[in-house]
């Protein structure tokens, strides 16, 4: 039995779907009863559990032999550093006493020690503390998610411009979340001896100008990317609903990401999905839904 956290998100969903397609028994963990039922209809078992409910999560871990772990993102209106470390602590506590033979953990490019650098610090701590449990572990460090651009589609379509904190011509590794999930599932099913760090990115690197070109292709109108100056990063995050603490943490994370976006320490897996394919799937689907809803 394989346990999957975050199966209602893009990465976790791909993990669970890949496992089911391979004929494996899967238990997904979700807080949402309706989404749990949807997974049951697909052939999975489902546990309706909040990751902050340590005893309930521990009970789930005792029923599975291998587990895919991810840390859910905190609400950016609050103190993300504190809240994300709180959920990490709950997951770690729930793992104590579980007899797992292997764990695959979702992490990120640039993971590094630091108390106030967003996911870079939180996920590095997560890696280190799970590794200390002594259970065979694979850590999948993912590049910048291509799906992070999808929420900007509405602004791009309506105004012809979208804002980004990345310099317009700076190319960075990006990856489709589904490709990360497929790799995670493959590692979860592989031998116990297959452990360590794994980097995952897409077939190409992209700059914001490349993203604008992809938007242009999708919408059939010229789209441009405008870069937010570093001096305005905090204000940009605050204008988008971030608390003061979260804004500072994310701004620091962005700075570190731009300084060192690549992960050279791990074997590289390249997923097949390019930016245009992801936009075609996600944004065309969003446009069809918007049309029907209107």
C-alpha cells in the first residue's frame, strides 16, 4: 500500500494516478470529503485527514508501506514560515513509530538552510529531518513550476501585459507539476536501494519573454512581460495579499532563487512537458470554463 499526501494538488494527483495506473494499491490523504470520494471512485482508498492532526495522520502511516510526502503551502496572508514549519513538525511526529520501507519527499531547487527564505528553508529542514529518521529516502527537487504562470493568464489576456519579479531575459529551469509527480511515483515504486537527491525540470529553460510568447500564442494577441524592480518586491507581494512577514520571506526566497536557480548536486530528470503544452491544457481549459460560466 502506497500513501500519498497532497493528492488533490497537481503533483500529488500525478503521483497517485501513476501508481493506480501501474496497478498499485493507494491511500490518498486529503482534508476534503468530496475529493476523497472522487479518489475512491478511481479505485484508491482515501483518508480524510488534516496534516496538522498528528494522531490521525500517524494512523494512516501505519497502514501503508511506502509514502509520498509533501508539505502543504500556508496561507500567504499569515506567517508562512511558522505555519509551514508547524505542518512539517506534525508530519514528522506522525512518522515516528511507522514502519515504512521507503519515502519520497517533494522538495525544490535551491533548498538551503535559512529561517526566512520561504520554501527553500522549510523544505531543506524537511529533507534533513526525514533523512534523520533512517528510512530509505528519495528527495525530488523540482524546478520552478510552469503552472505558477497560469494565474497571470487573466491579467495577460485582458491587458496585454503581465507582471513578474524575474528579469525579462533571464532563463530559468521550469517544470510541469505532473512530470514531477510521475517521477515521484516511479521512485516510490523503485527498489529500496534507490535513494538520494533527484532534480526534475522540463525539456527547456524559459525567460519571462518566452512566457509572454507562449501567452501570445494562446490568446492570439501580443502579450508583454514587465519586470518588477527589486525595490518594489515587498510592495508587490503585499498588494497580492501577502502579510508583511510572508512578503519578506518570499522576497528573500526570490532573491536566492535568481542568484542560484540550478541544482547541480543531483541526477537530473527531464520531464517531457514544455510550457506551450502546459498552457494549452491549463489555460484553454480555464478559458472554456470561463466561457461556460459566463
